[in-house]
C-alpha cells in the first residue's frame, strides 16, 4: 500500500527522545519522505543515536496504519504540521505537535481565539461570569478555546455555544474517549454546532496526570491570550497562564473576593502583571479586536431596557453580594421587612439580576 504524508509524519512522531526542533531540521534537510530512506551514516552525522536511526529506517508501518484506522473509526481527521489548516499560532510555540487529531470544523484553528480556563470546582458566580464573557466574545467573532474540564472550562464552551462555530476543546486523551465522561453530550454538541475538538494524543490514550500540562500548552498556544476566571495558587490554570507568558501571549485574570481561595491564583497573576478583567471591553481593547464586530452594538444589547432601569437602581440590589448572601443579611442591610425583601428578590431574579442559591442569593452581571 502506498504511504501518505500522514504515515510519514506519524512515523516521525514515534521516534523516541528526539527533540521536535531536530525532527523538523531533518525534514527540512532531507524532505519528509526522503528522510526515511537515508543511510545510517547520514543520520548519525545529524546527531541521532543508533536506536533513533533504526526507528527512522524501519518504522512500524503496521502500527501506524492501525493508528490511522482507529482515527477513522472515531470519526477524527489527522492534521499534519505541513498542512495549510495547521494552526499558524501553534507553530510559534517551542514544541508544537507534528500531528493533531481533530473532530469537527478545522477552519476554526486559524481564527482569532481566546482561551478561558479556571477552577474545576468553580463558584456559581465564576460560572455565570464565564458564560457571559464567552457568549459575548463569541458574538464578536472570537473563538473560545478551553479544555472540556469541569467548572470554568465547561462554562466557557457552553457560553460560546450560544453562537454557531465558536468553540474549540483541547483534550488530554485520544479522541475515542471523552474525559470527563459526563461531558459526552457537551462534546457532541460542540461538534454538531460547528465547533472542534482536538488532541495530540493517539486514539486509545486514556486520561493521565502528565497529559494535562501538555494539553495546557496547546490551549494557550492556539490563542491570542488566556483569561483565568477562578484558580487556586497551585492549579492547572496557572500552568496554562505560565505557558501563555512563555509563548508571548496576553494573560487576563478576573479578581474575586479576598476570602475565596479560588481567587488567590487570579490575584497572584494580577500582581505579576496580568490585566485585570471585569468586562468584555477590557479584553477587546487589549487585543485590539473590536474590528471583529461592532463592540458598541454588543454594549447596546447589554444596556437595560427602559422597564428594567428601576430594578438596576433598586437599593435592595446593592444589598446582595456577588457571593452567596443570606436573606437575613439582605434584610439587615436594606432595613426592609422580610416579606418585602423576598418579593423584591423574586422580581430581581425574574430579570436575571440575582440568582437564588443554597444559603441565599447572589448578584449576577
């Protein structure tokens, strides 16, 4: 059987302990297919070990064919480093993957992207803000990139999915697996609505701790910047932010309560120079992407209707925090009767200004 470029890129990917820049040097020196027909002397002269020479001269073509077959069986496409649709921003990072496995719309890979990451055990406030910001950025033409994890990642994808073809999920397993499994429906929705799921890991690869930091470098590498919504000091989200800095990408962080441990990581990032974000315009101005769509039009849509003006200036609203506020605290602050407080909280909730949560209410955007 005649071998395609994909066979050769997968064979090169399989060469052990050979740095990516050396692999690309070999391709540039000999040509992709021609590389696999070079003598051992020439390969040794390029700094390869005898074992690496053997892997290049005698690839396991049978196993490579199995990989391609498994990829087809899970409805994924193989995208190689030399193809036009390979993301150009990703080529700029230190160690871009030679091969990407993709499900869905590859055209998104070279569109402007913003990564949104954060805590898996996010607060309701963090989740609501993430959905809000992702939805509005997607409306402006930005692709939202995240990791399909619980919490902030999922909220970013869900918010972006209010608009067609607006989100990319970068995963740390083979594409024949959805991790976490509870996100099977979300993964399906991403693909059916014109989004994309990608991985650098072969089909059949399960979730392993060491794969997630590697996944994180792709999330930041694909994007113009990374927005961290909630993160503890020791978290994968800060690893993504660090990757972004190393890749010369913008880093944004959302501040929170000083009493919330999930805000500590964001506050640390802000101290290190990350841009503080509390609204859509902060991101658009920093990335200078207001030309993607009419930002003023988006801001107009966010302005309250005439009938809602009284609700926005309702003094009771000021008595509800962006974190869970017990009803008795709202009563104490507002100096109103509990009956009136409950009635007005209901009106505010119906207009999506507050949300009833276990233990009380919290204020929304």
